[in-house]
C-alpha cells in the first residue's frame, strides 16, 4: 500500500503522475503499492527485472495481475533510456557503457 509518507511526497508535486516501482515480494509489497497508486490515478511502471519473490509463481501471478489492472511492465534498461530521452543527453555514453556490461540474464523475464 502507498504509505502516508509516500503520498505526502506525491501530493507535494501534483504534476507528477507517473511512478516507477520495483522491490522484493512482488505479490505483497509491490502489488499493494501499485494497486493503491493505480486506484489514485497514477501511471504505474513496474520494473519486471527489479522485482522478486520467494516463489516464481507468486512473482509471475502478481505481475500478470498488475498488468491486467493497468500497470505498465517494463525493464530497468527501458526506463533508464526513457528518462535520458535520447543520445544527446550528457550522460548517455556513460549509461550506455553500464548497460553493455550488465549482469548475465537472470531468467526473470522468461515467462512474461
């Protein structure tokens, strides 16, 4: 659930209408927070490669539920490059180098 401290920060910036969420226990913490924010009218982006659970079944079902509820499932790489905008961003080359040397595939996205 979106705790009061988070909602206080969000309400202080009324022009902010999108949030990016990632974390552990996808089926509890991530899911409850995302559903709460969706209910409040926010665009919610879930970093599928940044979410985990003790059980792969819990993780996958939570992601499916969030997608059905209107959340956007994406990856950390996609969000980073979207935030940069384009190759003219002053940090583009540094970020591109980090992405090229990323960790091996974790298998987290194989069933999405």
